[in-house]
C-alpha cells in the first residue's frame, strides 16, 4: 500500500520526538495507565466496534470492494518494515483500513501531534486522498518501544 511509504517519514518524526524529558515521561506514564485500563483483547475489539458509532459517511458503493482487494494484496507483504515503522496487520472495517503495527521509538505529546499533522496532510493527497473523499478512512493503531499505544484516524480532508 502506498500509505506505508508516507508513514516511513512519519515514523522518523516519531523517533526523533520533541518535547522535554519530563513531558515524555509524563506522556508515557499517562499512556501506560490508559493502556492498563484497556489492555485486554475485549477492550481492543470494543474500540474497533465503537468506530461504527462514529456514524458512517456516504461512501462510493464500489470503494469497499476496491479496498478489500488492496488489503488482501497488502497482507501478503506483512510484516512490512520501513525505517522505524513495522506494520504487522491490516484489516478492513467497511471502508476504513486499519493498520496495526509498532514503532521502534517512544511516543510523546510533541511527536504524536506532529504525527497526526503530517499523516493527515500526506494522506489527503494522491490516491489516498481520493479514497478519503470517496468515503474511506485510514486508522493507525501503533505501539511504541515502551509498549504505549497510540491510535489516529484520518477520515476527512479539508
């Protein structure tokens, strides 16, 4: 999938990180306590189930079939590694592609904000931007080297 290439640069941003050590430590502690509350598989499945509650946008009727074929093809390449990012699974929920993976770096508030900004900007161009405008979405469910989880979804392009 073309989005993995865009994510290589984003993963590098995450690896470089921003913010001070105390911010990073506080963010990791906050993330850990969040993870501890939601660490079982039922919670993870519940998170994915709650995506339906966000309300489905009108999607191009052919989009789900196109994405299903793309996801099937991408699964054959897993695990896919680019820089510090490794995608270990890809799933499709309607017209939402969900990438699961790990980043060989630590998340902090600055790197997460930068990740969200850049991934949103990059996905809203080219083929991925067209998929989003047709009603698709891209979700990244990532875990950093400390075991902290981070998720972001791009489902609109302004």
